C-alpha cells in the first residue's frame, strides 16, 4: 500500500481553490488554509472538512523532500503535510518564508533579481457603477497619454458596469507595495477628472456615480526560483502579470493543473516520496512556467504601453496601425499563440476540444534556441552572403579583354540562373507575407511563440491565386530566355519578381469576390492552404529542375574546365553567394525542424538529401521543395496528435467541468 501523501495549500484564491478541486479529482488528500472568513465560490459540503478559514500562516518549517513540512497559523494551530503550496497572492507570506529558509540554509540559492525585480509601472483605480451613461453591450476601451480606461458591462439588464483607470506612475516603484490609501485614489481621480470617457461622461462623473471603488498598485514580476525543498509557489505569489491581457487567473489555473499532473505522475511511478524524482518534477515546473509567464508578462506590458500611448512608437501603433489590421491577422493568431502553450489536466478530458491544440497535444516541442546555435547559423549565413567580397580578395576580377568566349557565354547563363533562384525566393516571400508570424530564420527571436501561432496563410484567396499568378508573371521572361541562344536575361525578370506579389494579391481579391472562399477562423486554424502552396511550389520545382538539367548538359563541361577561375567574373561571385545562402537556409530549416521534434527525419539524412538535390536538381528547386516540406511537417507537428494521453484521447475520464458542477 502506498504511503499517504498530503498537500497543504496556503491561500483560497483562484490558484488555491483551482488546485484544491484538481487534487480532489485526482484523489489526493489536502488541506487549504485561508486567512479570511470566506472563500469564493461557495464550496459544497463534501469539501468543507478540507477548508480551514481564518487560518493565517505565520511560520513555515520546510522538510527535505520526502519529509513533512510544518505550518503554524496565527491562532496557534499547526498543520503538517508532505508539500506546502503557496497560493497566497502578491503579498505572499509563504514566499517570505521560502526566502528566509533558503537564505539561511543555502545562501545564494534565491537570485538577487527575484527580490529586486518586483516592480510597478502603473496604478489602477477600479469601480462599479449602475447605469452611468456608458453604451450597453460588451466592453470598451479608451486611450489617453500615460493612462487608459476599460469598461465592461455586467449581467445583461442589470445596469451594472465595471470600470478601471490605469495610470502610469511618475516613477517606477520597486518591491512589494503595501495597500494604497484612499488619498492616492482621490488624487488620481482628481488629476484626470475631466477626461472624456463617454458621451457627456467624464471620469469625475463616473466616479461619483460608482457604488464601489478601490486603488490597486499593478505590480509585475516573474520569479526565477519558485520552490525550495518541499515549498512551492504558484499564482500571484510566484508571478504577477499586468491584468490588461486577462492572463492572471488563467495562469493560476494552468499552474494548478501542472502541479496536479506532477503529483499524479509521481504517484503512478510510486515516486511521491522519492527526493530525486520530486526535485526533477519541480525543476521542470519552475523552468517551463518561467518561460511561459515571462512571455505573458511581456505581452501584457506591451499592450498597456500601447493603450496608455507611452511614447510616439506606441502611440502610432495604438492609433494608426492596430485599428487597421484585420482581426484574422492582428489578433486571432496572437490569441492562438497565447492559448496553445497553456497546460491542461492530462488525466481529465476537457468539456470540448478547441480549435488550436495544447502544446502537450502537439508532436512539436518548441523550446528556445541556444545563443550558441543562433550565433553559429547567423555566422554561416553572413559568411555565405560575404562570398563576393571574400572571393574578390583572393581572385581578382578580369577585364573584358582577358575573359575567354566560353566564360563570356556563361555570364549570361549565370544571370538567368540567378533569376530562376530568385523566383523561388519571391514565392517563399509571398507565402510568408500572408502569415501572422514572421519567417523562421536564425535572425528571428529565440521566442517559441512562432510555433504556437497558426501557420496558415490568412487570405485563402491569395493561396488559391499563387499558381495562376506564377504562370501569368513568369511566362514572358521564360519565353524570352528560351528564345535567346545564350540564355541572357533582361529587365523582364526583375519586373516579374516585383510583380508576383501584386498579381497574387489582385487575383486573390477577384477570387474572393467571385467565389465562396472560407474566411476568418475557418482558415486561420486549419491547414487548408497547404495544397495550394504545394501546387505552386511543385511547379517551381519542376521548371527549375528542367532548367538546371538543360543548362548542366549544355555548359557542364565548361564549368568543370574553368573551375574557380569563374569567380573572376562578378556575376559568378554573386551567384555563388546566392547558392550558398539558399543552401545554408535549407540546411538550417531541416536542423530547426528536428530540434523542435517537428520531423522524424534524421538531420544527417535531411542534409544529405538537400545537398544532393542542390547538385542534381538545382538550388531553386531545392529551396522550393525544402520550404514546402518544412510547412507540411510543421503543420502536422503543430496539429492535434490523436495519441493515447492526448486531450482527445481521454474521453473515458470525468471532465473538470462535471466535477466543478458536482461541487457547487
């Protein structure tokens, strides 16, 4: 029989109560200590024995993992458990105790920035008013310099409105801030009392019409260390996010789910009392949540800086750019990217399956790229792009009189070949320009957000127009090149490269107008554009392969005979650099897909295929083929994986919503 295991939860807020419900669902013993006289929501009779109200924790004694921890409350009561979970908010006493114990037993374990990195850039005044004169229905925001407003209607027909003013502090406050006085609230309201926030409605009149108001310091931080021995922090005791993005409570529930799953998995392995296993599990929690909540904190801070028009750049984005972005480009993918890396309970099925998967249901496992890897790939690409300059240092250019006739002929061939490669690059650019995320390359951020965003082209009309636009734009340059015995090029290729995105855009407008094409959510959270991309890229591959084979048969002997002497011709240097850059990018793409587990192909095998394809099929065909292969693999790897243990494969379990309804 397994040894008993009890969890002590300190705090009855969103994080504490969520964890309590989840532990109940998983069959764990727990006790929750709350210093106030009540918790919300009201709890059913089956749970009251585990909830202790008016129990303010004042002292904690940590035990080693596998040993009991001891919690003493203000009234002298003592509680013991195998692990203490601090969910007691931003002014957490559990956090202070964790720091005290760690500093005394293991100085330096808690980073200095954890204690000094708690900051407050903004202060909020919140209130509730009845029929204040605001437009009914949904929510609204108002922007102003160094402040912003948010309004939310309550229950329909109640006349109840929730409002808040978020004002930038004159200076950044550091450290945990005590509760602010009513004088601070009054000074903020008086300062902005004449702000027009609705039709014939000012902040001053809204404040006077309010039945409740309060002032709150908006503190922000994410701790690097959230556990020591058998004390763990979750919720606002571990991290505090600006509420403008609405991710605070969501993160608390995610962390509760993560902890519940950790305990379940340890119990299944019989390792709840094994120090090594528990240490590894808590370290994984700490690492994953630090990355996740740091990204959420940065996103929320960016939103608030835009809404409060903090500087000219933020003002331009908030007033001129963001309002003009279509919902499916400016907002929907970003919402998806914030939901996908969230956690769900692995052993309870959700009420329904969403449009985008949780990261744990994806084959791909995105993680930040190491600085060394980024530096290495950037260096390779810079070196490839520098080939013209490097070759000119060691192989001097020849004047026209000293260049042989075969090499003169090859100059025109090189121009044509470079134009064909540029076709592939132009096609890649057009496709990526219709995606909400930027093109993956070593120059992009190390953020994993790219892989959590939908990879679909946001305009399906343009996706369908890719192949027709390709044929319309490049038919004339191709015919002109074939009619020239030396394969020389003219400005028609340059015009075609610039025209392709325009023609694709115009054709997309026509297709959207004359036919019924899915839009919005139906497109963004799907892979419906992949077949159209495939036809487009396949056409480039076939034509480029044919051109490569033809030119190789005709000029291959000359190329082998001249060898490195060809680099004395400037266009040959440019072409060599272009081939080196595109090949390096293809090699990087294969490495990156394997790094995030988006493909099963071994890196060496993929690299060998790319190099052989470049030699026998040409760099243009290789680039187009590699790009399409990467998109197919990434689309499969970031979609729902129908495997045992995935969200969709847990239908035999009770859902969390069923359990919650049972407890109410």
